[in-house]
């Protein structure tokens, strides 16, 4: 490599940021899209809202997010090592492609970027490529006849899906896709066999994820600090720190080695022996992306339940990271716990409007109740 990209997370003093200069540069679209992303991120960190940047430059918030995240992926891939032609290609264009690779690890991003240039893929294909590589990495091992090359990862996904199809047109489309991306000779032979072998492999469908959504205020208790049991002193009272729940789940942190989050008293929670909580992305961190918009979801895992069942999801460790997976057969790696609940945040239409409406009612105070 001949050039190291500027870091998107370099520390800086907001007071030294020349906001007007950056806004003018964006307005004139000076430099590369990578530099646009760096400028947008710098402005946002300095206190400029995405809407204010849009009004001053014409860069819509969604475009700001794309060039910021795409630039981070670009820097990650370049740092991992990509050929010079690939670096130059993505320095000129391709923020929409690299944005789709955000779910991949650093080495996977570099490999995917190289593949994207070699195969001239578009943004829609980049999304499918990223998913195929991500799913391939979750297998726990390289399937027989394939390699860990990203092209073989896509070929494996196409091969696996084609074997399940009875529709010849869809089967042919998947075979063609596999042959387009396949890298190794052995993997190519695996796919070419499907041209003469029309047998259909029946697979056990993955079970539905145990997803719930908060619907009522009663299901979302407020976490409060406990001073202790009387008799108490003023010192005891002042010793309790103020809490600042983090939305959307009301996570509470304190100066120590822990945090809490309120969970409704549903039966599945009450019967759990050793429940713990993970926070993850509804699209990027689950085996099957949840329908609807991308958002943070809360995953409850019972660490005491480590016996495999084919209608359950489990937590395992892979590449030194926790992952959620389903297994159609008893796995070799140890199970660290069973996923018993995935909780979406409660939908709030307009919380500020509700506060204003009730707060401005004549005679209303915080203690009034309906009789």
C-alpha cells in the first residue's frame, strides 16, 4: 500500500474545527467522497445536526450517513490491505457498495472490496454479497469442497439454495450466480454437478426467532435506585447516585462493573434460571434479520440452558466473539446459553406531545390519578 487513509476516529478539539470551511468544501463538493464523509463526521461531532449540514450543503442526512459509514469501511479495508487499483477505484466512487460491507469484519471488508471490483457488482449485489459472506462466517468451519474465499462463500450460498429449489428457472439462476462468483476449482465442480443432478434436498426450516415488542407502559417499569432500609441518614440518601436511563430500553449504568435493564415479568423471564442480557442490531447481528426498520433490540439469554434442541437459538463463541446461531444438528462447539427472548423497543408516537398535553391541563400535577 502506498497510502494510509485518514482515521475517522482521530481525537480532536471541537473548538479547533473550522465549520464554515468544511461546509463550504461540502457545498462545492471538493475532494473525494471519502473526504466528504470525514467532513460530515467532523461537523456532526462538533455539534452540527445532519439537518443543519443538509441545509448548508445539500447533503441529505441519508447521504451523510452513507459517506461516513462507507468511509469508515474504506479506511478499514485499506488498512487491512487491498491492491492499489482497488484502493483507487473506491477512492473515486463506491460509497454505496462499501456501506453494505459495514456488517463484515476488517479482513472480510478488504476481501469483499476486491471481489466487488473484480466482478463489477452494484449496490444491490453488494448487499447480497455481504450477507453471504456473513452467513458463511457463522458456519463454524469451511464446508467440504469450498474455501474461505468470499467468492466461494457466495458460491456456497447459491449451491445450498439451488439444491433446495424445485423450480428449474430459479434453480438455474442460482447455479449461474454461483458459477459467476466461484473461486476454487473444487467449488466449481460442486456447482457444476447440479447441472445434471436434479435431486432436491429437503432441509429443516429455521424456527422463528422468539420476538416480542413492548406495547404498554405497564410492561416497561422504571428502574430506581434503592437507598436501603430504614433507619437511614442523610449521608445514605446523598450517597445514592442519580441515574440516567438510556433509551429505548431504560438501561441504567453506575460507577462499577455492571448495569441493569428493566424486563417485563413475562413467564419466560420468570422461569429462567440464569438470565443475562445482550444488546444487538436487529438486522446485522441476528441469524435472520428482523422485518421492519433497523433498530437496537434486546436479547435475553438463559446461561443455564445449554442442552441442544433443534427448535431453539443459542449463543456460541466464534472467532473470540459471541454469536447467535441455530443448529439443525447437535454442534461440536459448546453452547453458552439459550436465547429465550428478543425484545423490540416500545413504539412511542410522540412522547413530548403527550407530556405537553397532560402537563398543561388545569389543576394537573404529577400526583393526580383517575378516580
